[in-house]
């Protein structure tokens, strides 16, 4: 996971290519070990870096993979973030209906977990649509 966090920070600081490569290496290394701890967060970081680089297709692929792990593992902690990130892409593509559905899912997931900050983030994004 350390490589993923470092890569995300590198991407945020302007080295999109290097940061994204480091995130990919970190995720691959984690998956090769058989560990799945926080994989949904690592994939969210990969998606966030891809969005910042303007690569929405890659971002959606990371989000979809993260959502698959949510289903497989039941690891819902980062579900609101994944759905909010998907809504951000859908909105940027002009698909307000899909963005609203993703944000509603993020809001419901956050509420079911008692995740107040994630709930406020989803609610604020819904209000901005």
C-alpha cells in the first residue's frame, strides 16, 4: 500500500505518469501476495490519479475493479468514495442521471455505515448537480 500512497502523492504533485505507474506497481504487488487489505482504497487512489490526468476510461476501469472487490470481499469502507468518483466522471461526461444514481448509492452506503463525512460529501455533490 505504501507505493500506492506515494504514487498518488506524486500524481497530485504533478508527476501523473510516474505516480500512476507507482500506484499500478503497488496494486499489482499487493494482489500478487494474495492480500486484499484496503485494495478498494488503492484502486480509488488509482482512479483519482487517472481522473486528474484526464484518463477517464482508466479511472472507470479502476473504479469498476474496486466495486468488484466490494462485492467479492464485502469491504464497503471505500464504497462511497468509489461511487462519488464514478459520479464525478459521469457528470464530466454530461450524464447527470448516471451521476445522480452513483451519488445516491454513495449517500445510501455512507448512511448505512454511519460514515458522516462520506455522507456529507455525497449530499453536497448531489446538491451541486
